[in-house]
């Protein structure tokens, strides 16, 4: 073979040298996420639930605004069972924040052994798994929307239907099913199935799945139609994916695009939330090598305040060289200030068979692209939030450069509602534009109706062209009405004017959760 196999591993780790010592009565807020949603309850996961109490409130964090939405019913060492209050819209993966009680007793309340599990085992029990063990749970959401636009001498309508379905322990078995798909009707009808995966739990540490899925330990592989399997040990894991890539044009099954991947890794904590994995991926097109590469993926938490994610890809086919290097870090300085930064270095993705006719041109024009992003979020008070961000993107040949600077100032309680304001300045090789936007949201009728008027102003200024600056104004209003538990109706209208020409957009959506 003409392949030269070289494996390069790159990882960025950050350390904290001086952490503020907090007393029992001054614990900082702790962040977690929604791990599972059913028709009755919400399941939350935190790094630790020590010093949390049943009956306490958990906040949903969106755009720097914390909204009280969840009440804790039961808890284990890292998980909570909770219920939704105030008609909040909760989705799996949403960020949540828990604020510890002031002057709380240092004694942690006792939890029944059926909830906490065996403390001597050293392995935390996921309360969602325990309560749903061998008991079928069905959750999901279905939405239907219609979007109509007209103006600038054109008019068109688009209809979209989306379905997400999650069935745990089908008929009390070890089988589970997850899917997400959408159907679009514009110029032509198109059904896209983004996820459809049937999973069998061989035991508590082994899962075997069949269908279309994106392996969360092999993100760079993308969606695969085929077999997915993983075996987890106390401090390590091994996984394999075998199947084919979806067709790039129709997103249907295409067995000519065979691919497989293997990976091994280690866990850095008992909760398995921090890990490092390395792997190998081979992609083909009609039996011929399209791409072959090795990858590294790492995510970890350093102390309580710093989280790190890194990934790297090294091409191994035809030549060995670094194709991608990405790392990001999020640091909580204190209970008011949070910082984040990321670095992204990449070259063009080369698929030798798919790009066969354009291969010479692609290989000759393969500049290194680099981007850096910084972001800071600062809580001025319990009702006022602010933030700023800056990013730049550069290309070594001097083309396609881009920079952005932006910020926001949000008020969580103002005249009975929420006010969000943002601005940004964006510049590339051809033009520069400024954006200012504002949105006010308020709930009525015991939080069943939410109305949000909004406005946005854009100003475009072109470089090296004899074109006057272009102004564009957007004015709109959207509303959400919660008909009953799980059922809501949304309506949106916005009007824009560019150089005096009007443009209208109407959207209506029906959402049913179950």
C-alpha cells in the first residue's frame, strides 16, 4: 500500500492554580442539563446533588436569562426527578442552574436507598434509569408549520412537519427507539430522516444499536446507517460503527458510501462525563478509498469551574498530515462572570473519490483556515445580564477573512416582562454591516400566552464599490399560546423594508408534545 500511517495526538489541557475557597453558606450556583423528558417528569443531571433539597427550584438558562421552571421531587447522587412549573418549554439537553439555599444546614437530607443506590459501590445511580427500568416510557414532539413570504416581486410558501420520538424499554424490554425527521414542501417534497436508531441494552455496560445515528464519541464520522456498538468498563470504553454514509444530495441510504470506525477511550471520573478517546475511520466510495484518518476527542472538567473540549483529525491516506485541530474552554470566574474561548485550525476536507474530477484543483488550493473566538457573560444583578463576544477568521492565502464583534444587555424583569438587546459589527473582504436588535417578551393569562414584539436594524457598507450604504429594517411580533399541557400554537409576523421595498413573512406553527 502507498499509505503512510502516522498517528498524531494533540490535546490542550488547562489548569487552575488558585481557586476561591467558598464556605458552606456561600456555595456558587451549579450547572447541569436536562437528561430526559417524559409526559410527567423531567430528569436532570448535575456533577453532584450534594446539598440540594427536594422542593427547591431549578432555573432554565437561555440567552443569559434564568427562568424558574422546575421543582425537584427526588434526587440521587448526580440525578434528580423534577416537575415543570409555569408552563415552561423544556427540552432534552437544555442547560439548568441550581442556586444553593442561603444559610442552609450542613446536614444533607437522607434519601431512600432505592433512590440513592449502593453508596459503597462508588458508582452513581442514574435515577432516570432506575425509575424507567423495564417500564416503557414514550415521549416526543410533533410540529407542523407554514411559512409564507412575499415582497421584492416574489412570493412563496413552505410547509414543514417535524417529528421526534423517544421510546424507552419497548413493552418492558431492553429495546429502545429514537428518531428525528422532518418533511419539507417547497419547490419539491423532501423527507429527511436525521436519526432513526433501535438500541438493545445487552447489559448495563453494553449497548448495540441498528439504524441511522451520529456516534457521540465519533462526531467527525457524521451520520452512519448501520451497526453501532459500545462496551463500557469502570474507567474505559471501546466502540465500533459499521455502515454507510447518507447520500449527500438526497440524504437517503446509499450503500455505495461504506464506512466504518473504531475507537477506544478512558473515563476521567465516576460519572463518565469526562473522557478521552482515540480512533480510526475509513470511508469509501464504490469500494475505493474516499478518506482515511485518525482522530482524537477529549472533554473534561478541571475543578468545578473549567470545562475543556478538544478534537483533532490526522489524514492517513495518500499522505499524513493534520487536517483539523479544535479546542474550546469555558471558565466560571465567579458567580457573576463566565469566560469562554476557542481555537479552530482546519484545511479543506479532501474526499479522493467523491471529488475525483476536481481533485487537482482542490489539492492545489488547500489553504489553512484559522479562527479564534472569545466570549464573556457578566451578571450585573439578579435581573440584569450582559455579555460581549469577539471572533476573527483568517485564511493563509489572504482570502475570505472575517471578523465579528457583538454584545448584549438583557433584563429578566422589566415592566412585567423580559427585554433583550443586542448589537454586532461584522466585516469581511467585501462589505461591513452593523446590526442592532431588541425584543420584549411578556406573559399573560397565567403564563398561557407569551407575546414578543421585536425590531432589528441593519446597515451595509461596501468596500471598493460605488454603492451607497444600504439600510434594512425588520419589525415583527410573535406569540406562543399554550392551549393545554403539551399543546401550543405559535404565530409570527415580520415586516422588512430595504430601499423602500416592503417584504412580509407569516409563520404559523402547531406543536404537540407527548
